[in-house]
C-alpha cells in the first residue's frame, strides 16, 4: 500500500471529492499526507502547470502555515492570508475523509519557512562568515523546540492528530529560491558555537578548513575540495556535531510530545542515505526516536537533490561541469562511470532506487518502516510504473507518491492499472 502527499491548495482549489476520485483510481492509497505549512517552492517545480486544478495554473509556495492556531510570541510562522476557521484545508480534509479507511498524517516542515516573532534573529542558522540564513531555524537555538511543541499541541487540540510526518529536519541544502551552497556551511550561531566549545571542537580550525574549501571551489579544484571534505578530522567532527544536533532536537521534541499524549509519534522525512550525512541526518541515531521514515530515492531527479543547480553554480563549460560532477559523485559515493551529459538526460541509473533503499534499511534501527518516495510528475506512465516496481522490489516497505496536484490524470490511472495487474 502507499501514501500520497497533497498541498493545501489542492484541497482548497479542487475540493476533496475530486481528490478522492483521482486517488481512488490508484487503488493503493491508504494514507494522505497533507502539508500543514508550505516551503518556498513553485508548484509544480520548476516549470509547468497544475493539470487538474480549476483555479490556478501554478501556485507559489511561500513558507506559510495553513493550520488554524493561536499566535505565538518568540517564534511564529506567517499564516496564509486566506486561512480562516471556515476555510481551513486540514479541517475540510478531515471532515470529508471521515467515512473512509484512509489515514491522514499531517506533514510539517520544521526548520524552514517564513518565520516571525520577537526572538527570530536569535534562532536563525548562521554561516561560517556570520551571515544568517533568513528562512532557516537552528536546531540548537533556544526557542525553536518550544514553538513546535506549541504548534503540535494546538494542532492536536483542534484536529485530533497524534501522528505527523516531519520534514526539513536538517541544515539547509544548496537549493531553494535560488541555488546557494553556503547553506551547507552552517551553523555558527552563538548557541552552536557554545555547544561546540563545550564539546571541545576547534571552531577556528573548522572555519579555516571551510575557507580552504571555498577557495578551492572558486579555483575549480573540485577533487581537492572533496578530499578535504571527506578526510579532514575537524570537518568530520563538525559533521558529527551537526548530526547530533538534529538528533537531539528530534529526541527532545518527541519526548515533550509524548508527555502531552503518549500516542504522539513522528515519521521522519530524510534525504536518501547518500546525501543525508552532509545535511545533519544520521539514520541510525534518528530511528531510535521514530519507527517510520520516508526518503526520496528517485533516480531521475538525483534523489531530490538539485544536482544540476549545484554543478552549474560552480562550473563553467562542459569540461568543468564533467569534473565537478565527478567530484560530486565521489563525495556522495555515487556513480564514477556516469557522465554529466548522460545524467542531465536520464538522471541516475534506476538501480539508485534499490541501492538507496538498501542503505536506508542497513543504517536504520531494526524494524524501521521505510517509505520510498515516488515522483508523479514530468514522467511518462510507463516510466512511473517502472519506478514503482523498482521501489516495490526494494527493501522499502511502502511508497509515498508526490505530488498529487502536479500529477497528470493518466498517471493516477497508470498506477491503478499496474496495481490491478493490467498492462499500462
Ligand atoms: Zn546554530
């Protein structure tokens, strides 16, 4: 069986009747994951139109909250302007799905969004040169966990849910409104630096190594930069620190929520194992606090990473792109025999799906329930079915499709045909 990710605008623009009809065609959906708050992403991304949305050709995500909550002081998230108690997408979905067997698991983006509040500046992620990342909260900052404890408590009180998918539980990657690899060089906020000192990390040495990497990348010495990134002990310690910071945040948030209601549980949205370590995600530690996770080992899109954005940012011309892509593959233990031009055409080989699911299984605690993400957009029905088969045959337990609103009608149909054993 499987789940599907939907956006607030899908509910508000299309209505739940149409959503039920289209996902009904797939025949394998037993969970809906509705977003509580959005990210800064065009829907669909990066171009194209929403094929069955009667009101909008595309919708720009603005990092806004779409559940009805009280306002909070220290940290808060901007509410969508159209949100009212009567026009509340999560409540509409809950009410209209009541008579079905489909379980609703709200999906929250934790550390990335359009945040506000009196203490915001003291809670942002900061890079090695002291520049704050405006839309990212630091897992070590003091008010972030209080904010999310209040959000989940108040969401529980209004809507009754105790299980949530939590996404963006990491440091920034290089994608977003524009490509910016400096997100990877965080966090040096006062709270992180204090904690690093307490743990005897040499902050100056880490910053010096980062400066060296910056210079090498500027000089197009990609391989040398990767050598330092993978071999230098101070950077290894620093990546371990980042991973511990995210794990501690999740452990504490889980513990706080279980004190409010023991049924509280989080599903983790992680990056595929190839990349997770560099973003502060450690599968083996995190799965001590959550029994389910989802990752996105979709080969065509480079496993959810904006690989092309990264390569094009650093490289000029095809020779440089090829050498940057080779270094990228070496950094993440991927494909040394794949050329960049081939990747741009076809993505990673389809065996990426099985390989990343196998790694996710190996790195996670025993019996972790693994969802493998499947992209339902910009893909032919036959290729979608091929990706579904690869995920079904992998070590993942179930699939999560996304996104509902981006998917052509024929794709819902193709899944249904495949599930019924008909040829598509
Ligand atoms: Zn920090």
